[in-house]
C-alpha cells in the first residue's frame, strides 16, 4: 500500500551527503549556477501554457492542469530586506501524492465533488514558510536561499531545476530598503534580479491577507494576558496599521490596496537598538531586550511619586508609580553612565519608546475615528513587556475606547505583501479554512539561530535533533522563545517574569502555513461562526499540565510501536529517537507558551503528535495492531450478525448502540485501555465490555433516538435519507460496532457514508483501509454487499465472493469518504471536499469515539439530527465532562437545531 505521506522528499537524493560536505558545497558554489535562472519575458511572471495537459481523470470536474513548461519557481520566494532584519517567505508545494485511488474517483463521480471552491492557480496545495536573518549576516541568507534552491524552484518543488533553461531575467520580489541596496549582491551571488515592490503597499497587502486568512492572527495583550481576537472579514476596515521597524509608519487602511500613510515617528526600533547599544554596549537587539527582562526602570525614570513625595496625583488620575519623565531621575542624581545598571537603562528605554509609539498611534486613531489599531513590525518580537506597554498607552489615552492588537506574523507583513504581488498564485482569495497552521518541525538551528521551516530532508532533520541532544539542556525546543513574561500592572512595574528571555527568543513565533485548497467548512454545522471544536480549554493551566503529562508518559510506548512498525531497524530506532526528542521539545515549548502557535486545544496536541510521527517518516505506527484486530473481529462478525437478526427491531437497535459503545474500548491512545489489553484477547475484552453495558449510561438519550428511528405506537417515522457515520478505531470498533449499525440503517433505506481519516492516527481506521474491510464483511452479509456494490465500493475488492447467494434487490448505497485529517479528533471547520459534498443530502450525523465526539464536537450543534457515541476512557475527562467514571458511556442525541 502506498504511504499517504504529507510530503516525500526521496527524490532529493542528498541522504548520503553529510552536513559538513553540504556546507562546503554551498560555500564554494555561491557563484551564479547554471540552471539557477529561468525564462522571464517580462517583469511580471507569466504562465507558460505550452504543453499543458490535464492530470488524472479527464472526466473529472475542474481537473488539475499540469503546465510542464511553466517555471512556477519564482513565486516560491519573496523578501523584505530591512535595516536590521531580512524577512523571507517561501512556498513549497506539497509533493504530488495523487494515488490512483478508485474509491476517490467513485466518490467524486457519485457526489460531484469539486476541487474545493477554488479554480485558480495553484490548484495544488503547499506550505508557506517564514524565516528571518540579521541584515548584517546577509550571506547567511544567501546561503540559505542557495542551499534550498529557492531562487529556482526550491528542493520541495516537483521539478528539479537542473534542466531549467538559463536566462538573465530571473526575478525575486523584494521590498524594504535592502531591495535597492543589495540588488547587485543578489545578482552576483545567485544570478537573480530583484524586483522592488513598494513597502507600504506590501505592508498593507500582508496585513490584509493575514487578518482575513489566518484564524488566530490578531490578539490583545494586556497585563501579561494574551487573548485572540476573531476578526470578521466583512468588518475589517478601516483600521490603523502601525508598523514598527527601525522607524515607525502609521497607515490608515480602508480596503485592499486602499490606504494612506497618515503619520509616523522616527522614534522606533532603530532608536531603541541604537541608543541601547551606545548606552549598554550590548551586541545585539535581542541581548538588549533580554537585559530589559532583569531591569528596574525606577532607578532611571522619574515617577509621579518621586515628585509628590511618594503620593499619587489622583486628581488627574496619575498613580505614584506612573512615569512622569523617562530618564528624568538621572538629572537629579550626581551619577555617571557607569553608575547605572545596563538592565535598568534597557528597560527604561524600551518603555519610553513603546509607550510613545502607543500614544502617537492612539492620537492618530482618534484623528480618523478608528477604533482598531494593529501593531506589527519586528520591534515587538512577541515581547510581553513591549506589548503590555503599548496596550497600556492606547487603553489609558483612549479611556478604554480603542484597543491595541498585535499580529502573530508581525514581522512578516512586508515580505508577505511582496509574496502576494506575484499575481499568478491566486493566494488573495484564500479562505480561512483553507489554511492550516502547523507547528514548525525539526527546524534547523545554526549558530544560535533558528532557521524556522522544516528541513526538506529526513536525514537532516534527524541530525539536527541529535545536535539538540548533544547541546544538552541549553535547547529545550526546536523553536525557543520568550516565556510568558508579564510586566505587572499596565507595564509600569518591574517585569515580574522569572523566566529568561533566551538570546534567540524572537527568532520565530509562527508555524508553517499549510495551504490546502480542497478544505471546506462542514456544511451541516449549525453556526460555523460560533463553532469551537475543542471541548477542553487548555488555557486552564492545570488542564494543560495534565494532558502534557499524559502525552509525555505515553511517549516511550508509542516510540516502541513506531519503531516496530518499521521493522525495528537501526534507522527506525534513530528516527524514533529523533521523533521523541522533537515531540518532547514541542511539548516543552508549548508548556512555556501555550498560545505560541495560536489558540491551543487538546485536539491540536493530539494532532501534533501524529504530525511529528509523519515528519520522521512513521506513517502508520499501529499498522500491525490494526490488521490483527481487523482479522480477529471479522472472524466473529457472522455470529454477531446472526445474533442481531434474531432480535426484535427495538432490541436490535439497543444492542447495536451497546455494541458501538462497548467496542469503542479498543483505543490504543488510552493508557488505561492499553493496560487492559494485556489481560485478555480482543474477543474476551469485547465480551467483557458488552456485558458491562448497563443502562442508563452516563449520558443516555437512547430513548429519544429510538423514537426518532422507530417511532412510538402506530406511527412509523420516515427513515433518514442519508447518514454520515464518523468512524473511529480499527478492529472491533469498526467491524463489530459501526458496521453493524451502518447495516441497520441501510436495511431501513438510509444511505450510509462512512467518514474515516485521510491519514492514519493511532489505531483509527482510514478511508483507504475501509473498502477492504467492508468487502470482507460483505462476504457474510447481503445487505452490506448490495449497498457496497451500489456505492461502488466493491468493484475492486469483491472479485472473489464466496457464498453465491447474491440477491438482485436494489439497494441504497454504502460509501466511504475521507474526512481530510490525520488526527484522532476532528475540526469541522476544515474537512475534505468529498465529505462536504456527501453532507449536502445528509440528515443524520453520527460521531463516534472520544476524539471525535468528546474531546472535539461534544458541544457542536448541527443542522440535522446528531448522535454522539463514545466510551470515556480517561478518568479525569469522565469526571470533568460527565461527572462520572472511566468506562462510562455517552449516548447523546440532539435533533436538528
Ligand atoms: C486519543 C484518544 C482521544 C483516542 O480515543 P478514541 O477517539 O479512539 O475513542 C484517547 O485515547 C485519549 O484521549 N487518550 C489520552 C488519554 C489517556 O491516555 O487516558
Ligand atoms: Mn481512535
């Protein structure tokens, strides 16, 4: 079976080259390379449609079109070269992993699935990576571009550029002063020309894109507390954009491309860094910032209390601790520069500049009647004190009327804007649900700098992880960053954080953006705007700590499984180690700052684990377990079906639901359950679990569900037209639980769509595995067979049906669709287009399992009838969610809302 990988870099072929050799190669190869440039007939990139061909099925609606002669490379890279920092954004395509999956094609034919709602280039998805460098180390940036071949397509590109025709006209989009200053250097070293884009245009385009397309982009930061703000796309304008770079620009933004620079100040990041360097002898901006963490500005600043003998000046609302004059105290004391602590100077300076910017920003907002102010630029660096001070100034002067907001991709506005100016990629109409932010994985860490994006090559990733280990405790996370420092009330007190701002704290604070054009919002959500997938709020620290511990404790077991799934080879062990380190590092990182990559829920943590496994090429750690359990369960299925068929309709429905709940015990993600599995065979545990199914369950809406299904008294209700069954685990769960339930629905004339994972996660069954399981089950059951045939599921799998008792009665179809994710949970804001298409005619949704119906979606409301079925296999969750105990069951039925 082909591995459904998220990316496949095997074509890169540099596994065998060690790092040192690679470095040497890239050093000596820095002259323009043959093949490093491409044809450009004008400064605007244009599509070369010669030789265009449809990829895949011709009959498909909106098929992918391959342009073999189109160099899509240039749009892979854009830069913002500022006075102190270079910000780089590049795009890597998802490697083409189209498998000849007939199930997919059948589903498309049957359901009329489109390629999402996007028709433009690029039809294929990809990733946006964010990287930055010190401008003074521009060579490091050039090395990076060169080593990843970003100027000619990138190593992630399906087309390796060696055969690309050479031209003098290769172009990279760039903004910022350095686009002018370093143009010759780029030409000389990489053989590419820089096309300059207007800085203000870029800032605005970048900010608009982020605010519209990224779910948790904007946040407030007051008194150390970070809160994400949901921006309504239709109510975004006007706003004030304050970009704090070396200097500060204040821009009134009225729409896309509609803006005016209304003000600015020359007192900005450059002032802090310049003055700070002179006064403290610090060698870098980050060092200066780190120093401020330990400072006390009261030794430098003149406070109201200093003037009023320790008293507040309450008549005009000034507390004793308010700063009356920044640096004012130094005039009255007979001291020299050396007598002051550099820490105190740095803090005082930081506060003075941040406050001043906040105040000027507010005055400009007032001038134009703007309520919202977004602050961006690399001066902020996600630094709590800076944000608190700015927020305080805005809040104070506006008397709470205006609000300062910050952007997670604060430093990349200009670079993003430059990237957007390549007209052909059509990023401008991306929707929030088509972008998935993922944790940056195994980022390279060179000379104290995190270089952000995932490394293309597995071997590289592993050796970086090994390097982390060699460096010992110094590095706890691939992307180290500032602790959640709080600065006390209004940013006026001494920073209270005991944490140390690491020297490389501000390097990166964002994940990798995955562009998945085919994702859609699940159409049956009652209110997508208010939908929140996560049930458990991890902003509660106790909760966070608990789940971190659970995942950490589970880790060694998981590594064993993963390594075994790859044959237990030395290579697998090495990857297993690297995976464990990377995952622990991410956990440590998130423990320090849970909101580092946007709002964090339990579902994100569980998905992170799966992503991390895939990153180290463990594509299906539970493969053997799943196979074993499927076989064992399929062997007893005929007996179960016979037993069910002997029951009355009422009893059968109850037994079926009991069966689903009982079989949900087979969950390799639960510590308690895994311990159980040592105590008996699958069938023994299944029997035991079924015996314990005493009603009432902890949440028990069975009677209401039964009434909807069977009616009461004489009246027989209409059967549902189509049911979507979100299935969970392999083995007994799917074979003895969900399939028999599906069969019952089919028997009653309801079409059934089994919704399964696109990628493996724990022991969950995947959409790719389901057709074979259904085919096996159908060998023993006419209902399943007829329906699977009607749904086009059996065409390949059923060539050798054993019992010849095929009936010709027309049947409602049984189908399988993928859900678009590879996690034990599901975020219904981002599902596959085939699931979205299948949902159109559905009037019943059944969510099964802890991940899909408890951790996520327990509180989700649907436009149609919904049934949530799960066994709670964790004591804490049972207590918290249903005030019950481990192994309690949930059968929650909610009619259409
Ligand atoms: C990962 C899971 C959500 C999977 O459960 P499922 O959806 O298969 O019912 C669950 O196993 C879980 O929450 N495990 C961690 C908690 C524990 O080990 O107790
Ligand atoms: Mn599961």
